[in-house]
C-alpha cells in the first residue's frame, strides 16, 4: 500500500476568497494547499474592471501570511456591458488571467451576470483572438427548468452554440456535475476543458436530505444523482488532460447556511487535497492525481508548471465540526469525518 504521494505543488482553478474579514479568515487555507488559484470575481459589487481586479489582488496578498508565496490569478466578471478593451488590456498586463460568464442570477452575487450571450459577442471574439480563457458557470436560470436539469439544458441551449461560434476560444466548463457535461467535454476540441470539485466527487443529491435538511451539502450547481457522481469520478481520475482541479470552495458564515433561505456554497479549502486524494485512491488512480491537480490546469491556461513538490502522507486527518472565521464560524466540507491522507505543511 502506498504510504505517501509526492507531486508537483497543485493549483486551484476555481475558488471564492470573498473580501474583508472573511477574506482574512479563509485565504490562508487556500494558500497552504495551493501555489496559485483562479479567484472568482463575484464580490458585491462584482469585479468587472482591471482596476478593480488589481485592487482586489492587493487585498488578497495583504490577507496572506507573511511568508506565503501564493499567487492569486484574477478574473473579470462579465456583464452585458463588459468592456472588451479594458479586459484585453488587463489580460495583456497580467492583471486578468480569465473572464467569467455567469448567466444572470445563476448563483451567489450573480445578479449582474450576462442576460444573453448575444450581448457579449465582441468580448468573446476579442478573448478568442488573444487566447484569454472563458470560464463558464453552465446553468440556465429559467425558473421553469427543474434545478437538477439546468446544467444539461445549458449545454443544449447555450454552450453548443457558444463554442460553435467561437471554435478557437479556450473554454472551461466549471464545476461540472453531470454525465452530460462529461460527454460534452470529452467530445469537444482541445480548447474545451472542465473543473471538478471535491464535493461533487464525494456526494450525490441524497446528501442534502439525509435524515433531514442538510444545508452544508447545498451548493450550486446542486449535486445530482449517483450516476452523475460516478461519471465525474471516472472523468477526474481517467488521466484525461481535459479535467483539472477546481474546488469551488465558497465560505459562508454558519448562520447564512443554517437559515430559512440558506446560501449555496461548500467550504472545502482547508482539506481539499486530502479530499481529492481519497477519491483517487478509491478509484485506484493515485497515479493520475498529479495530472489532475498540478499539470492539466496550467497546461490548459498556458502557464508554467509549479517546480516545487508537496507530499501527502497516509495519516488520519480529522476534519473539525466548525472552524472559527471572521467573528463567527464556518462548517467545512466533511466536518466530523476523517480522511486517510494528510498534506504535509511546508
Ligand atoms: Zn464558484
């Protein structure tokens, strides 16, 4: 039995670090696990300009421990009035790494999102020209579409046409949750990839209703049936270069989750690599963990691989029930459970 795994230092290609006191409370968790992370722009108000992104990056760097060399990679929140010139200039200056498409009202703080992809055609054309990745929250938002079908319907209604219209555009289909998404990404060209979260690899939709309402298992896109979880596990651990790590770690204070109208989001940053390693081991694919966590992402983005290494040891890790944060607390993913791997601290 393998007792330790040493891999290139991993990156997180999708994280919510928030702002203010919550940013100060959570940034160190991601910085401990990852060298770089794609930081989501859905603050309130959202990060829509390169000036806002530069200022947000400075706040993230200021929130890190003094000895951290963590590198936040910033994204632009696309709106109907997105400015192609500012986005392209921000990308050229190294402020923006990618831009994010949220269909309006798809998830937390996405009210400003794009109401129709037709409104951002010139921005997408420019991004295609300059090789700037488009990150997509792939769900329709129509209230008449069942919530468990919104990702599959988005593929048919929006994603196929978007990719046909911009065949060279680099597209990351983010936090995929369905067999349909896996099939779509598998058959698409090399410019289309996907991230997969630890929670969608571990839980199916039953987790939200196990013995009662379980708000800490609620996220968007919502977890789907078991057949979809199994398809995601197969894709993540397959060794395909189209899939890479993106935690979608999304902290909410405990009272915002345990509420009559609880927020969507799962906070998995503190034990993300331990959680992914458990999945890869269960699937007999520990030899594919490094590609998923540390190689496929930077290669897709055209960024250098991390040169330093990290080691996971076989050593039981107890996940606490709650973690203190910003004068309140957050319930981490898999709270109260124990995982078999432990990421060594530097
Ligand atoms: Zn997200």
